C-alpha cells in the first residue's frame, strides 16, 4: 500500500503518504492504521520515524491514538472540538468537571436508550468485553480506565448515529481525566461497575427506559464521586 521511503526527513514523507490515502478515501474515518512495527516495515524506516509521523498526524487532527487499542483515522472537526473542550479543564475553570457531568447527563441517558433499540450483537460483545477487562483490572488504573472508555464508546457506536459518536469522541480526553480522579476514590471502580452492568443488562433486554434510568443512576454516582475528588 505504501512506498519505501528513501530520502531524509522520513516522518514528513510518511505523513504525506498517509494523508494522501485519507484524502483519496483509501483510509476512511474509523479505519485503524497498522501497528507501529508493521508500518515501519511497510515504509522501510525505523519505528522512531513512524512515531514522529503519528504524532504529526495527530496534530493535524487526522488520526487519534488510544493506548492498548491502536491508531485510528478520525474526524478533524471532532479533534478540533476535543482540543477546545480539553482547554476548559486545563485552564483551571473551577466548574469544569461539573460542566462535564452536566453534558454527560444531557447526552448519555438518551444514548443508552438508543443503544437498547439499535445495538447489534457485535456492539453487545464489545460492551461485555470492556466489562470483563474492568473486572480484571481493578488494581490497574490505566487498563480499567481504557476499558471504561471502551464501554461508553461502544454505547455511542450502538446508538448508530455518527454525530452522537463524534460528540462522545470529542470529550474522550476529558472523560479519561475524570475517570482517573474517580478511580482514586475508595470504591469508585466498584460503584462504576455495578452501574455498567445495570446499563448492559437493560440494553440486552432491549429496554430503552431501563437503560436510560440505569445511565442516569450511573451519572448521579459520577457526579457524587466527582465532588469528592481532590480540588473539589
């Protein structure tokens, strides 16, 4: 798919080729790039050059990388929105975390209700897998938080509305930081898991009202735990 790189400034040429693949439609939004090692082989360069290229593509808003999941072609608009939203938290806005919970309370109960009606078996399998990883990672904050994000992204995917998915994707960075803070509170992960199971069980029953209520209960717990995190 790609040409071997032969000149200097290797990473820029990698960026150019991947960017061309995106613009030509050979790589579409949601496409996963090969692993770093595989890209290095395809381009005939070092993994360092590949890492620099991925970093440059992220800065352009063309891809996003998730630890343990890989690098995906993304929506530039979504990335721009994400950077703007992240800045609200980084700027020290005193009500930033409360605002995030408020936005989630507006969006996620209806996302859960939509997922209960529209989820495919593949969507359900992704949610079950995320729950299992969380069950086995209560002492590993990084693994737990990534699986938690996977669960909520799988919900957004199950809603089968690309705008909804883009909105949730735009706040992933903020959600990761919020979860890290809550993870450090005694019993936080366990409380989250209880609610995740209630949400999944309602979706498996195709119970939109139950899924909505379960998500509302989950976010009430998130709001309460957020109040108890350091700095609040």
